[in-house]
C-alpha cells in the first residue's frame, strides 16, 4: 500500500505562486513515478504533470506547460508542484498519485491507482 498526503494549497491572487507538496509512505518511494492531477467543481479530474522515478523525465499538460514545475526529493519521500503565474482557471483540488505500473511515467487518469486526499487551490481574479 501507498499513502499519499498533499499540502500547500490555499488562496492566492491571479499571477501568484504556490508550491504543493506530496508526502509518500508505505513503499519505497524511489521505485515509483508520480503524478499530479486536479479537479475543478463540476469537471472531471485531469492530468497536470508527472515525473519519472529518477526525476530525469517530466511530462506536463499543455495548460500548465511553462508555468508549473514538478520535482521530487527521493531522500525525503516528497514530490512537489511549483505553480507560477496562476490563473483563476487553475482553481481546483489538486491530487498526487502513483501509477498502476509504479515505475512508468503516465499521463492518463486510468493509469493511476493510488491517490492522496487532495489539497484545495483557489486563484482569485
């Protein structure tokens, strides 16, 4: 089993920045890829970013490319999502997740099996 706990969400004005953290436990963190998703009210959960086991490969949704950065610290069992130039449309609950094929970087919802409880990000206009 994998336990994931997100933190760092909050209320920020448009153009501002936030850094989300996801703490992982339960298995060897350095063996699995990680992803971030988000879900806005009334919308489906969507992919945001993913990072490989080593951190050497990253993938982003087009909507956040150039503004968000995913990173990880395998020594501390943490994965981060640095969000800059935030827009009101970034408002959502953000979730970190582990893919079903734990060592494979993935960008679709169905490929993920372990989820955190989410952290709310609200961007005011």
